[in-house]
C-alpha cells in the first residue's frame, strides 16, 4: 500500500516519503559515517522509525532501536543505558545521535537528559520528532534549517523592535497587538541544532507573549491542542471566531458542535481564556492543513494564538494552565508600526537574514532551548548535576 497524505497510518511509503526521509537525514541530522545513531520510538511512531532505520541501513548505518511507552515509561532509562555507547567512544567524528519518534506525544524529556548527562554536549545531537507521519517527511522537513532560519530571522528583525502590530487575514481577523520584546522573549523554531539543546521538529515558527491584544481572530486554518483528540483539526469548513479584550477571550463561536465542545473544555480551564502566545508559522514547505491534531498545522504560514499555557518564564508571566490550544489562520498580513508589511504568502520571497540579538540582557536567547515552551533550563542543570554527583568509582 502506498502512502497518501491522509493522516492515517501507512505500511509502505512512496517515493516522496523516501525522498523526505533522505532529505531529513542529510539536511537536519547531517549523519556522519562514524556517528552512533539511536532510534527511540513509541508504538504510534514505529513505521516512521522503520523508514528511518531502513534508510540508515542503506547508507551503512546500523541504528540501535529502542521502544518506549509515551508519557510514562519507568524502565526507559535502564534500557537506554544498556545500548548507548561508552562516552569515551563519542567525539566530533563519532557523535551520539538520538532520534525520538512519536506521533501524538513528546515524552520523557528529563529522563533523556539524565541518560545523556555523561556525554559531551558538543558531540551529542538529539532530534525530537512529533507527528512523525507521511506529512512530516513530505512537507514539514522539505525546506532546510538554513532556509527556515533565514525566514525566521527576517521576521524577528522586523517585529522584535516594534511596540505595536496590526494583524489581519482574508477571513476577517482584526487584531491590535502590543509587543514588549524587552520583557517577553521570542522563540524561534527552525530545526537548527545547537550545543546542549534538543531540536524540536517539525520546524518553522517564531512566537512571543503579547503584552496586550484586542480584537477578533477568525481561525480558518486548523487547531492544535495539547490533549488527545480524534476531532478533525481542519477549520476551513467551520472557522472559529474568538473575541479578545485585554488579552482574554470574552466570546467565541463556531457552527461545529464538536469544536464548540472542545473550545468550551479548553477555555473553561483556569487561565484557559488567556492569550498565552502570539505565533507565526514560517514553514512555506507546508502548503495545506491536515486532519491530525499536529504541530505540522501550526507551522503552516499564518498567525496563531495560543490560549492557556504560555512559553515564558514564570517570573515574566506568573500564571500556569494545564492546556494549550492553538487556533491557526490560513493566511496573515502583519503591519508593523513603522509601516512595514509582512504577508504570509510572500515568505518564500523574503531574503534570508540572521537572527537578531535579544533586546535586553535579561531576555533569553530567542532560539528554542529544549522543549516546545523553551523553559527547561533548570531541569537541564538538575539532570547534569545528578550525574556529576554520582560516585562513579
């Protein structure tokens, strides 16, 4: 059976998937002849892991494969330690490359940090694949990290210095946004590996916390929520309209009963009605939306508002929420206060630019620094401290 862009599990991928798998290993992972490659996968990611293992085998790599349970797996650390190479065998010419492959989850970040603590960060590359399916390889990693980095840099150079943005869409979105890049950090997901960081994939987004936001969002693209759901994520036939005053949702509507139920369950959570993220999808290799509840939809060029949990440090935004719901538009036009206009349909034509420096010394680097919210620095330090405190004889 050949692979189709249906969001369903497939057995044998077609040529487009094979090209995508090969491109991913070349452009993102940059697998070298001496690398130690370990594939860790959940049951729902086993086929994608098999595609990767097959391509690696054809290249002469024998990847070690390790199954894991999503969310909770008490034996994972022991299984990984049993198969990982001796740290003395890992170096610049023989990196440890760890790929985690999941479809509906991203699990065990702290467990992975503990297991990897003995390895030098400069020689240990971790790539975390979410929504590992046909669309991931055909569309979501079709661009290179360098292309995405250039687009993200261009957007950040225009928006970070601004204090106000106006955001509109062809479906009727009309938002006035206040920006404070000295207080709230920007994140940039672009698929570029950095020492000490986990690369979160699919790539293609810049985001921040809006200092204030008012107006109407018409989400006619898709939703992405941090909860399991079988509801079709596409919103083209049933756009979601939310009205926002001073950063909080005051009204919402949609003609789909299933989506209204989902919206109600999210917005009625404590702090679930807060706009915790202003995000811009930058991956112009993704040309449509898919039924799967996925980050792939979130990376599609357009604007998305994340309701509920934010991606800032607690001292900057002192509230928490146990849900994060992204509502995504099919297109966007951003007018910056200096008159510069950014259209999502033109992202492919933007000249690539370097990322700007943070605007204040206390603002974190704008790049992704470990997980989807980029707030695990203390957990990283704790994991390494645990290893260093061990009596290793």
